[in-house]
C-alpha cells in the first residue's frame, strides 16, 4: 500500500477551529476599550443617538425636547406649557443616564451651565434646531479628555473620542 501524502479532513478542521478561536480572541480583546475610556465611548455614542432620537421626537410631537446636563447625570425633559417634565414611560427608551464618578463634565459655552437646575440647557426644537453646545467629558484623575460631543445648531452632532490635538 502506498502511503498517501497530505492532511486528513480532521486535521484540516482542527486547524480551522484553532485559527477561528484565535481570531475571535484577538477581535474581542482589541475591539473593546478598557476601563473608563471604553465606558466613556459607549456613553458618548448612546447620548449622541439619544439626541438624534430627541430631534425626531420633537418633530413628531411638535414640541420642545430639552436635555438637562448635571455633574452626576443627564436627563431628557419635555415641554408642557411653561414647565419642563419627565417624559411618559410609553417611549420605552432611556430618558436619563448617569456619569461615572471618575468623570468631570464640562458644558460649553459656560453660560449653559449657569441655568437653573430645573430647566434644560440644551433645547431641541420641532424644526430640528439644537442649542449649539460642546459637552466634554474628562477623567478627573488624569485630566484626559474621554469624549467630546458638539452641536453646531443642528444634526449631525460631532462625537470625538479621546484627546483632540
């Protein structure tokens, strides 16, 4: 009997499985940002999408939607006459979120931060206009910018991660 040269099907499958596992491990470890930077990136993306949703929401309901930014959290509010109230739970989307304790929140221009704690600093109008702002999230310990979210007065918003040079 002649000995055949080459690999068996089982050997080929075993090599493919090892390569697939190695590739998935690499993708998982490099695809995720660690620690505060990863959490900040996720929060920035979430807030960006929520503001875009608020613009659609304001148009559909033909009323003002506000975003209240505080040192500990953020919250969407809706206009009810001259008052700002929490939205109904019928929307089933998060209307508020918190900041990590290790983050320092900076809202520019500084005049936005000086408004009363009951009224929102950022207003989304039914015609798609958004209060111009820059929201900068920094790490308290290192002072490193984790993300910046900027509005020039409308959509799209500019989301940038990390230090901008």
